[in-house]
């Protein structure tokens, strides 16, 4: 027994010595402790101040995350004198500060409403985290409204350095973008099943304008597409499956990480995530009010329980976040919760709903009794008469009068007692309503009264013609000049009649002594099939005569041929600039007169246009592309008829989607006319080779083609101000 007592005594001494050493080491490490956390504003910047017990002489390491918006700071091993690990703030961009202690470090996480660039500074016993100010909305519409164009925020457009993809831990896909500097604005949003990252005031080099297939890496990310949209660079990330993402920026490197959602198979139901500290509860038939008190002691929250909360509950929870445990308790008893700061009010849901209904009814009753005020709003870009229609919820054409109620079930923005008057001369609105509604009107007008983006539309109408013609013909004949010269012409065929070697009877015979039954001629055309003219020109000819001088007889052969080839092009280029979703029209042409009958039976002169017309309505899409509704006419003067001048028309009407600055062919007309004709003497024209002396051939090809090109381009505010 003495030996056992001695061993126990030695073990106690060893344990006490170990505890003394560990406590001393811990106290040495925790000599630096965090005493308090506070938030303040200075010159528009939000400053989070961390006060420590000793002078800060350690190095700060931190990083920021875009989604969810957080800033994390890692500090050497320190202690915390705060009463709780989570400190919440009700004002400003900082929602809460979470202090998490680990054996080798302490992490301070600042949860933000929206991500902002920050700087850290050590000042004695304090560490200051300063968030840069964000441009606020304009307070009144009388102030100049900030430009809707991104070019007005920063004059410098810098190129991105690189866009890369890597495979991270747990099969996560990481899209790494090298920024021009750490001040580049980044906008990350979810669009359907995809992620869209936009880098403000940035350009994309040609080598980075690509579509990358990364499906072989075995991550949720399948495709990465980078494009230039105006003065922004858009990176479209297309994942697959059930995924989640996070984003953070370190200096001039922006990283988007996409990973598959982890499913906890130990949970019976896959619900929302909980962030509270974990606790374990094991009670048999415990009163619900007492159970809520246990949770209040654990979380340091102030819990107010309604008198109607009653009943017992048996539960066993192990390592469950306290907010999830509270949710389970309330759902099992049909309870609801209201939170105001760090105070929780817990009551049956029916009681909470009834209380909420009474509060809303009381609020509406107060609004009906609240005195009305009148405020004027100066509009810069929008028309006051149009804004009247927006506020009253009626059509623009019905906004001439002042009404006090809705029309046709259209939602009314003003209250039932509110009214609005437009003053077109000074472009002002005079609104009479409650103070709350006036603030809402002011906020609405600040979003509506902005400059509308403009689009330059240029059309090119190209008309090309290509003509070709070929004609070949002959003239063949002969004559006997003895009849003309007073001799005995022709050959006897009996009874004194003669046959001439020519064609039809010639007028020369009327000047000779020939009798009426003697046919003599100088017409040498046995075959008269000359080539036809082409392009307004007569055919060229070559003649050959074979004659006998003694017999006064000869044979004539004349070959005529012509080939014509012509090309022509007409380019018409109307262009017009207009605002987004506003119809524009430009035309040029001639009016031709024609006669028409009137009701009295007389005739009058009317005019018909032959115009080159471009009518277009553009619509800028959120992606930066342009939808065009087009109506294009290209008329020309046609042939002249007894009723007047005909008009040749070419018309196209369509709707097309074009990228900004791109060119597209919206339509075209192609005509091809081919003609191949032949005239010949029957039988003789069919003789091989020699038949060509008894025929004429002609061939013509006429091609007409019209193409219409459209090029839309968004015009920046800087270009329009020049």
C-alpha cells in the first residue's frame, strides 16, 4: 500500500509540474491579448480598430475574398479578452468580426456586406484596417447624375496580363487572372448555371481572346470563354454538376475557385449551412423555456420568450451548431423568432404573424394620417411628362392630366393621396406625397434619369452587274451587172424570161430599158443574217467579193461579229446615329410624277418616291451585343410607260443580333439571265461547216447581285461630347 501511495504521489507531482510549465508557456504566449474591436468612419472611409494589451510588433498576413465578401487577418498566437468570439455591427459595410483561435495562430475574419479594397496599419497597441470609400448614390436629382457609361469612371483602360486555369485540391477548378494592378474593379455574379466575372476598365489582348476547354482536368469547370465587351473584359466560366464557388484577390492576382458541393452523409436532411459554434445537448423531458435559457447562456444572446411558449422536449444533439439546434427546437414546437441586434424574441408563429399584421396595419394607418409634402425634382435626361406616366402607372399618352388612382389595374408608385405634376418648360416634376414616398421617388428618379446609350448604324448596299454578249452573222449574195448596163442579163428559162443572181427586185430596174417580166438587180443578199448589236454598238463586218470581169458577174460574202463585256458596281452607304430602343430614319431619293384619276373623272398629278431609305431600331443587350430591327429600301427609276415612270424596288425587312462593332450580311439578291439564240436558212443552215454561211448566232449573259451589310457600333459618352 505504501508503494502504491508513493507512486500516486510521484504522478501527482509530475502532473503538477507539467501543468505549471504549460501554464507558464501559455501565459508567455498569451502576453499579447486582443482587448476590443470597434468600427468608425473617417472622411468616407470605414476603419476597423483592434486594440491589444501590448505594443504590436508582429507581421500581419491577410487576404480578401470576393464571394462571400470577407477579409481574413492571420496573427501570431495571442489571447482574446473579448467576451465572445463573434462581434456584430449594425451599421456600415462591416457586418461582424469573428475571432478564431488555433494552437499556432489567431485568425480574425471581417464579414462584409460587399467587398472593398482595404489597407492595414499598425499604430502602437492598435491595428487599423481601413476600407476605401465607395462612391455613394447621388442624394438628389438636382445634382448631376453620374454617367451610365463605364468610360467616365476611369480614363485608363489597361490590358489583362494572363488568364490561366489550374486544378486545385479536392478536384477544384481554379481560374487565375493576372490583373494590370491591384486597383482593377471586379464584378462577380452568377448567371443561370454559369459564373460571369467582369473586369472594369480593362482590355483583352488578342492572344487571350479564346475559348478554353478544360473538361479533361476532372474539375466542375468545363469551358472558359474570355471576350471584350466595351471597356470591360468578360470571363464566362461554365461548370457542371452541383457546385459552389469562392473568389479572392491577392495583390494583382484574382482567383475564382469552383468545387463540387460536399454532402455530409451523416446528416438526415441536406439543408442550409449553419455557422454557429457547436454544442452538445442531451435532455430528457426538459422544459422548452429552460432549454432556450441554456442556449442563451451558451451564445451570450439576450432571449425574450413569450408567455405562450410551453411544453417539454426530449433531445440528444452532439456537436451541432447552436443556430441549427435553435432552429430544430423552434420547428418542433411551432415557434418563430425575431432578431433585433443581439436580442432574440421567441414566440409561437401565429402570435408573431398576428403581431406583424398589427404592426403593418398600424403603419398604414399612420401613413394615411401623415401630412403631405411637396418636393420638386429637376430632370437632366428624361422627359418630365414620361416620368409622370411612370410614377402614376399609366400609359405615356394618358399622362396629360393628373390623377389620384391607378388605371386599368396598373401598379401605382405613389400613395393613394399622392399626385404629380410635370412642367415641360423647365423639365421639372412636382410631387406631393408623404416623406417616405418622396424618398422612394428620389431614389427611383436617380436610377431612371440617366443618359441613354447611343448606337451608330452604318449600312452598305452593294449592287454589282456583270454582262457579256457575243453575236456572229453573215451576208451572202451575188449580181449580174449586164442588166444594169443595158446588156442581156440573167439566164433564159424559156418564153423569154430571165433569172437574176440577186435577191428581191431592185429599184434600179426602173431606170433601165428592162421589160417588166425581166428581173434584174444589184442587191447582193442571197442570205441577209448579219450580227446584232451589243451594248448599244453595231457589229463590225468583213466583206469579200469574187467576180468575173468579162461576164460582169460577182459573188459577195460579208461576215459580221461583235463581242461585248461589261462590269459595274454601285455602293450606297447610309448611316444614322440614334439612342437605345429609339427608331431612326434616313432617306434620299427622287419623286417622279404620274397621272391619276380623281373622283370627278379628271386627272391630277401625283408623285411617287424612288428612295434610298434606312429605318432602324437598335436595342443594346446586357452582354454588350446589339439587336437591330431593320427596314431598308433601295429604289431606282425604271422604264417609262404610258401611265408614268415605273419604279424598280429592292426592299429588305428583318431583325438581327450583331456584336458591337461587328459586320453582318443581312440579305442579298442574285439574278442570272442567259440567252443563246440562232437564226438560219432552213436546210442550208444544217450543212456541216458550210451551214455557217447561212445562219447567225448570238449569246448574252447578264448577272445582277445585291448585298446588304450592316455595322452597328455603340458610341461612348466621350465620343458624343466632342
